[in-house]
C-alpha cells in the first residue's frame, strides 16, 4: 500500500497534503469552539494576515534550501518600510511601480550584504544574519531619530491597499496583499521547479560536497539566495507600510520567527535540499489561522503565541529528521526497484528479439 502511494507522490507532496488536512481539521475544531467562526470575515482576516509572512517566506525558502538561514528579514522589513515611507512623505504622489521597485532594490542591497559575508567571507549564516539583524535595526533607529511615519503623510493609494480586494470568492475578499503573496509564491515555485538555478539550490543543500565536485557555482548561488531573500523582505516592507501605515523603530520586529516557522512547518528542510514555495504558503496560512483563532478563543498573549511558534518549529524539525527522512529513503528504494524492473523488462525484450 505504502509503495503504491510513494509511486504517485513525492515525500514533500505528502507534507503539503498533510498540512492541508491539518489546516482543515484546525478550522473545524475552532468552528466548534468559537461562535460565528465560519464567516467570510474570518477567512479574509486569515489570508490578509498571512500575506507578509508568506511573501517573506518565499525568500527564506531560497536560503534554507542551501543549508543557511536569514534571521535579518524582520529588520530589513522594518528598515525598508520606514525609509521608503519617510521618502514618500516628502515626495507627494508617486507611481506605485516605482515604489515597489525601490523597496525591492533596497531589500536586495541589504540581502547582498548578508550574501557577500556568508558566501565569500565564509562566515556561518546564523552568525552573519544575527549580527545584521541588530545592525539593520540600529540603522533604523539612527535614520528615524525615534520618529514615526504616520498614515496621514502617505499617498492615498498606499493607505487603501489593505482594504482593496482583487476578487471575492464565496464572500471571502481576497485582498491585494494576499494577491501579492500568491504571485510571489507562484513565481518562486516556477524558479525552483523549472529553472537551472532552482535545481542547483536543491543540489547544494542535498550534498554540498557533491555539488562542489560537480563544479556548481556554490558561492554565487548562495549569494543570490540571500539577495532573493532580501528582495522578498523588501516587498514585505512595502506590504508592511501599506498595511500598518504608522511605522516605528520596532516595525517588523519578531517577524523572522514567524517566517522561519512558516517555511519549516511548510516542509522546507532546515538541513537543506527539500521544500517548496507552496508548502511555505500553507505554513504561513496554518500559523496565521492558529494565531488568529487562539487570540479569539483564549485571548492569550503574544509571548504565548511565540512559544507556540517555537513548539511548531521543533515539531517540524523532528518530523523532518524522523518521519520524512524515512519516507524519502522508502521513496528512493521504490524508485530504484521500479528502475530495476524496467531494465530487466527491456533486457528480456532485447533477448527475445535476438
């Protein structure tokens, strides 16, 4: 039975299907516990609330696939949101495309700092990004002078983004912010699945030594993974600016925990070499559903929610280390058996033909 299943789906697809089942079960549980839970407003809040996490997680997936991690994304989101928001306050009406490109460029530049230190300076990613997390946050404090960017200074089109819908499905409004997250996820998945760069990231994370012997440009690919992570954090900064409007020096603080949790819970192996963008999106939706529902059900504090995220990360890592690893070994075994049968069949046909 298990062999038949493994012939049809890959281990990472099993994780994604499991997440869908868990998400549905979670919604059913909270629907019983919370009055009027199954309302369009609930699902609109969940999708909109998960948008920033999912978008930044797309960049985090690129880094995690190479056996690295980017802990500076929260600070990049805050720094980009404040810097761009402060610039818009003095410029008047600006083309939205220019603003988005500016956020992406600034995020990519900050990500390039991380990438250069990790890939070419050979400093461990966790040390590098822990340091830049503090440096970027300090830079935000210095630039802002502890002042706040307020909504009344921002263009009307930017302030209206959180309430603007792309489409309404069964009464659930799909806001622009979640639309951005969906586009980012789809583009990221295409990169991983169909472009040589994406396949190289899997190879680097699966076996760095073999990738080095094969002549893959490991340093360059790792560098651009951090650039991509910074760029997605820059887009996250734009979304943060549009969603909250009032930007302070603590904007984006703690976001890195939610982003890493979304990616890891979504099936991205913390040890590299496995994962998908769609899994990270499902992880973000699961985390936002859990946070939103626990707040309504129990009214727990943010500290307790952070503890829940930490527990989810530990559980996901343990699942990768025990369950998924065994599934991957079984999947490889089944594939090898199928290949052996196919070769034996071809050899038999060739022998009969002669």
